[in-house]
C-alpha cells in the first residue's frame, strides 16, 4: 500500500503543499513547466530553493500578471480601507502576507496568510455575481465569483479527475466564506490575484495527488497558530472564520507561533484529500518533500511530506464453530465440502469428547467477517447443530500470492509463491509432487527434493 503522510506542525497553505508534493517527484522542474503550460491567465509558477533552520526545501512562488498576492497590501492605503456597507455586500477572499512596513504590521507564517473580506459599493445593481474592478491606490484589480472560477478550471487542459478535485476543493472554500460572512455562495467574490493564485495552488496539488496516486493519505493534527489578524472589518481571531469552518472535525492545535499558520486554501486541500488525521503510521519511507513558507521562525517553517509503503490492511475474518455428535463421517465431509464450495477461506474438523463422554467432531469454518451470517446459515442447514459460535479476529497474511508453471525434467510443475512482512516462500503444488512421486517411484519428500534441485539448476 502506497502511503502519503503530511506533517503539518507549522500549518498548511496551498504553496507549501504544492512544494512538499513536488519534492516527491523525480523531476519537479518538469511539473513546474507543466503548470506554466496550463494557460491560467497571467499566472506564472516558479520553484525556488529555500532554507529554513538549516533545512533545504522548495518554495513555490505564484504571480499573476507579475504581481504576488502579498503585494496588495503595499498598494492599499492602510488595511484595505475600501469598505462601504450596502444592501448586498460582496465578500472578497484572498490569502496574503503582510509587509513589515504595513500600517498594521504583524507576522504571518506563510506567503499566503489570512482571509480578508471587502464589501464594495456598486453604481449599478447586479442580478448575478459578476467580476468587477475597484481601485487600490493606482492599481485596479478584478474580482471573480465562483462561476468565473468554475469556468476557468473547466477550460484547463487537465484530466477529469483533477478538474473534479479542484472544483470540490474550491467549493469548500466558497462555502466556508459563505458561512463566515452570512452570504450566499453566489455573492462571494475573490480578488483576481488571490483567486488565480489559489486556483494555481489547488489545481497544482490536485495534479500532484493524481500523479503520486497514494492509496491512503494521513496528516498530522493541524497547527493553526494563535492570536489575531487585521482585516477590512477589524481584528479577527486566528484561525480566521473561514479556516475554522473548513477545519471542523479536524484535530487542530494553536502551536507555539503567534500568527496565522493555516490558510483557507491549505485547510480545504487537507480536508478534501486526507483520509485520516493522526500520528504517522508504520511505513517504509521512500521519499520526503519539504514545502517552505516565506517567513522565518525559530521553528522550521515547512510542511513535510513522506511517501512510502506499508503492508496492506488485512480484512478481519470470522471463525464459525459448532460441535457435532450425531452425524456420520460422510455427512460431516459433505457439510465441509458445501462450505468450501460456497467460498469459505478454510474448513477444518477436530475430534472432541462431548457430554456423556460421547465422541464428537468440532466443525470450523473461516470466512470474511461480512460473510459470517451467510456461512452460519449454511452450517445450520448442512449439519444437525442447534447453534453456531462466531469469533471475529484479525488476520495477518502474506499478501502477495502468485502462481507460475516451470519446465523440469519431470515435466511441467506448478509453483506457488507468497511474500509479505519481509517473508518470501515458494513451493511446488502438492498434486504435481504426488504425480512425480508416483511416476518416478519416489517417496513424496524425495520427489519434492528432486524438484527443488531441478529448479536450482
């Protein structure tokens, strides 16, 4: 089983996940070229080496028309002071990192930081949510709603799986923003730079998940950071409302770093792709990727991805048993054959003494746990017992089982091979050994050794 483990001790953002997963590839540069060939309008993805606390990893930088998302604060007067209440305000989401020269300077963990909401006064009423522009100083920026985002993703040259995953992740973000601001999803608008940046992160992570194709994804509990962040409407607690909404049901902790460590995009990607949250399970790690945030802290600001393998989880089995003291050997054999023919994993009998010292037979049937009722009914039908006992158990098996036929001087011989848990064994089919023993006038052990020696040649 291919297992992917995401270590989110310093939270998660779209670019950190993008860098960590790209670090698991043989050629991450080829992936970046593929991202830049998607045709996202004005989007440029660059992969940069980054060192945090002496650890080297990948920082993914996304710009839109040459502008990085965090630069929006530098262009704005104060803290995006363009907030005007009106009857149907539109909420604008973008993740960014504040400049140190910002009017409300505060530390954020990643290049993508917190969600902002902006309500703008419109000169005309709109029946539907449309992209619109407003001025930030000398810069005009476009905004897009979910319809525009869906249209962009629908037009990308990506697989149906990636398209479905990307749309589902973006829908989580839009729904969380809708809940946080008390507005329908169609009234939620995203700033052009923030929305296209998030599209690049979400589509990129979806492409990487398809390429890596893990059988199971596990993540550590998510560190959100703590404190407060400034936004257009005032001061909000960390995690921001949209992030908190997405992370419902996910184990989280504040951690030791003040500031916002988990962004809505990072939270949505984790919520969608992760199968379980908890400590790393036993696995043989093959590759490790480091996705770096932009800020520097005493703790390495990175998200770490482990890709490896572990033995597949074994299905639980049921062992059904009954005691018989009034059936002939022929009848017991008939019942055993009926159980095997029905697909039982194994059937066995054992002698025992029952009440009044009567000799009897213990009939046992091993089957998959979910098949227990069917086989119990069959045992009741084919035997004289009045009841069947059931015991559900864990089972460890050599998971890889293959068969092959080899040519020997005795003729073709079928071999069975099994392996798992570091154990490998093979042996010839017993029917073929018996045939050779009869034909060569050998004992069964001598025939088995002769086949083994023949195979070694």
